[in-house]
């Protein structure tokens, strides 16, 4: 059985963990269910596209997909985006976001997804 992924917004790691109590996400912004979208692939692809960094540079960032909750737990697990991705998403225009989403749809995880 594979992993199932959800994405949600939080102001920082502390709030993300607080929203994640009891293995339930209490997301005030609306959870985005991309059930088959592995964060290692989607976050790396989108950050590289938005920033111009190589995938190797993105993956070298110490915050790239850092596990925020207990690794010994059987799941669900909570990982963080990098500060660079956070800033790039906040500054991106709608067109840049669509371009980045389109780039992700060219990966195995994103194949068949609507970039809109």
C-alpha cells in the first residue's frame, strides 16, 4: 500500500504541529488533497522551477522535507517546506504558480493532473 498525502498551510512549524494534533489536521485554510503527490517530488520540482535552483540544491537545504513530528510514529508524518519555497510561493504571480504546477505535471507523480 502506498502513502497518501495532504497539503495544508500554516504560518510556521509550531502552528503546523498544533494543527496536526491527534493525527487530524485542523486546517483553517482548507486542506489540498494531492493523494499521490509525494512531497519530495512536488516540493523539489516546484521550488526548483520557481527559484531557478537545481533539484540537487533544493534537496541540500537542511529544511527540505524535514520531519517535524516523531519519526517513530507509524504515521501520519508532517514535513516542512524550505524557507526558500515559502518565500517563492508568497512572491509568485498566478502565471508563475501555473508554470510551476505545469512543470510538476511532467513528473511521474504529477502525470495526468490538471495544473490549474
